[in-house]
C-alpha cells in the first residue's frame, strides 16, 4: 500500500489561509509599475505577507515625519503626514476633526508616496484597486490602524498596475469618502466606524 500523501495546496488556497490568519475582512487588488532594475529585489506576495505576520519590514527604514510646504500642497504634492487629524485608533470618525489642509485637498489632483499593503492583495498583476499605506514599521489597515495612515486607491477605467514591495508614488484625484469604506451599520471592531475615509482615483502609479 502506498503511503498517503497530503495534497499540495494551491497558491489560491495559501492566500486564503494567509487572509484568515491576518484577519483582513475586505480584500482589494493592488499593484504598481515594475521595472527590470527592481525585479531582483521583488519579494513574492506570500513572502511579504509572512514577513508582516512576523512583524518584519523586509529591510524598510522607519519613515521620519515630514509635512509638505504650502507651495508643495498648492501643487498637490502631499505626504501621509499632511493627512493626519485628531482621532484615536479605532475611534469613531468625526468629519469635523478633519484639518483645513485635508479639506483643501478634496477633489484635487495629488501625488502621494507610500507602500502597497500586501496583506490586502488578491492578485499580483493588472490591479485596479489597492490600499496605499505609510510604512513606518507600525501602520496597518483595518482594526488597530489610524484612519489617516491609509488611502484607498481605485484606478480609473483602463488603468491598472502591478505589485512591488518598494515605495511607489500614486497620482490621481484625492477625495474624502465617508461612505464607501464604512463598516456595515457604522459598527466595526472596538468601536471603529470606518476602515478608511480617503480615496485616490489613480491615473498613474510609479
């Protein structure tokens, strides 16, 4: 009698297992333009997820706080620090706490640099939606994350990108969206009401 062998798990099954362990409730596709120069440095999505589960950052350096100058903001060149407002992690979102700077960005073309969050990936190429985060070895998405540390990116029709683990710059129209990423009935883990409140309609990822 031949010894019984466990069936090999498909890549899809491995992803499902990882999603369950991480505890992400909503999955978005993500990616960014890749290049031959960075191909050797690119980690697989599964490796990236495992690293995040271990608390590793795959060699990324901590990001120092850096706000844009008024001139940069006028041109739409923003950073995640420009998006900060007074809210505790997992607290209910209160629109009146948004800063004047954030309000001034609504419906404007911006460029924002950050990292694609690998734990929310569904596929590696031809991605039309993803979560962009500030990666300072602490931020995340969903329960336990600060709302201003993530931006939902939805590429305009006909535009997609591919996943890379390095930082990327997203260009598109920024908007304050208090409806699309709200927890059902506004009740989420630990009292949170939203998973995100910022969105960019992406036209380019580089």
